[in-house]
C-alpha cells in the first residue's frame, strides 16, 4: 500500500500546516513538504531535518533551471516515499 498525500486547498505558510500536521500526526506518521526559505531558517532547520521534511524551491520570485531540478528531486523524493507507504503534508 502507498502512503497518503495531504494537500491544503489554499497556499499556506505556517498556521495551517501546524494545525493539520498536529492533527494528522496524532493518528499516523507524516513528513512535511516545506518551502526552502522556511526549511533553511537557522532556528527551524534542525526541526525540519529531525522530522525529515522535504524542502521545495520558492517560485514566487524567480524560476530557473536550477530550481526546476531541485523541484524534480523533491517531487521524486515524495513519490518514492509514497510508494514506501510514507505520508506527506
């Protein structure tokens, strides 16, 4: 069996993933997909690494081939995790 992918119905930064993630985490293990500017914040990065979050590039300002390759790698990691039965939000 594959895992579950929980998708909010609108863009979120902090509050929705916290509420949804907390609720889901009480019932099953879940990994977060986090925009890279949040993932690499000095105070939050150790937490994101500990929960095995997947960083994705921020496309709101620029798009380039480097970001596209990083997005492809992140999506591959999520797809492989889903195939292994992992859950993502």
